[in-house]
């Protein structure tokens, strides 16, 4: 039985990856490690929490002694590393927090992986079946003009403390492969959307505000362009890469869905009007333009043809279909959304689960 450590598994993307691996691979033991910061919510995984091949550990990857002990106890066959501080606005107000989690935390995991792998090499006749998979972002590449797309060979050019911290962690992962021979792979994804998305991000925040007749904040003139990736498609891509990529490789994961922020919000308003049986154009009246974010990248676009050509992955949904599915999920999970927005999930779910 393989034992896989998934870090950040109580977060948005991480919970989808944990669910996929637990359900798809009953012969794997999946260990979910999460610090349970504001964005970590164990209610995201209530449907699998009692599965025999799933376990949760609360802990901080910044604590090197804790991470080393974790590896000593569990003898993992692989790591899928998603734990990260990821909100750009928060990185602008508190860059050091992003350095600690995204850089120091990643290096702690790499050190523990290397030490365990080396120990096994010295004691066993056959190489250890071990892989370190680092999940990163397209923001490390910087910004694009009106044309062009990010490829795996695009030079790094981060513009925010968040993207700078992720770029640094990417470099460390590659260095541990090149220097020590550790089996590592990296993926850089575009903006994700879907169920269980924490409502500080654009789409879930807008859904919540429209539902409650609150202003929908849009930076600048809403001209910034993003490529949107359905989170379940992303989880499937991670599965494919983890099991099939060659050591030391990098893959970009994109949804092939470029939208300006304002066009996205207008589409969302239209869908919400239909779902809430409001007059057409009613929700759009809530759109409120606010001061632009500092260092706001104009456009991201991912070329994921390498992933398609080499490993056969393509996104399953176009954005309009995925967005409608996302709206339906949030409208049918009002209790989850209200608990996250109020902070009650911390008091009533996370604390009780960890005590069990």
C-alpha cells in the first residue's frame, strides 16, 4: 500500500485532490496535512472523513522538527504539496507570512523528503518509489500583453510577494532534483474555480454578494484577463502528472478559458439573475469598481499543450458550463457558505474534528 502525504488538503484545491485520491485509489493511504488557517476547512471533506484509507493530521510545515518526525513515523511514498498562502492582497499586507509558508515550508518538506529517500537508498537494495510533486501557479511568469501564452520555458518574472514566494519555492524544488537527484515534478496552474472555493476570491465572493444584494467589487476597470480552470479538472491533471510524468519535469495546467474580469462578472450576474428569478440586469447593478490592486498583472494565459501531447490531459468543461455548475453548488450549499463567511466553521467543525 502506498502512503501519500497531501499538504494543504483542507483547502480549496487540496480538498478536491484528497477526495479524488481517496476515492480513486482505495489501495493508497492518504494523509492530509493542514495547519487549518482561515482557508482550511475540514467540512470540505466531510463526505470522505470516515474512509479507511484517509487520515488527517493538523500541523505546520514551517515547523521543521514536526515535518521530520512526520516523515520518520509514516514513511511516505510521495508528497503532493499544495499547502500555501495564496491570496495576493494578503501577500501585499504581510509578505513575510508568505515567505515562511511558501518558501521555508517547502524547503522543510524537501529536506525531510531528501533525508528519508537517502536513508532508504543506504539501507535497501532497490530504489525507493518516492515522488515530490509541487503545485505552483502561473503567476510566477509575470504578466502578458494582448497576445502570447505562458509555456513551461517562459522566464520567471513575479510581480507580487505571493508570486515571488511561489517562484522561489519552484526554484528550490528544481534544485533538489538537480543537486540531489530527488524525484520532483512541478505544475503551474491558471486560476481555479468550483465548489468549496473560499469566498475571498473573485467568483465565490461575487456569488455571495449577489445573493445578499451587496456590492460586487471589481478592480480598476475590470480589464484584467485570466484563464479559468475548473478545480475538478485541475485535480485530474494532478493525478495524471503525479503518476505519469518523468522526474524533473514541469507541466502547465490551463483551462483554455480567457475572460476579462468584467465580462466574467457580467456573465455571473446573468446566471444569478436566472437562478434567483430576478429581472435580467438586476444583479449587474451591484457591480462596483474599486481602486486597482498594486502590481496587478494585466493578463495570464496558459499553454498546456505539453500536458495534452505528452500525458493526454485536456480540460473537460468550458467556462460557461463550469460557472453554472459552480453557481448551482453554492446556491445549494448555503449552510457551508454562511459558516465560512461568518467563521463558524472554525468553531463548530474544525475544532470538533481535531478533538476526535
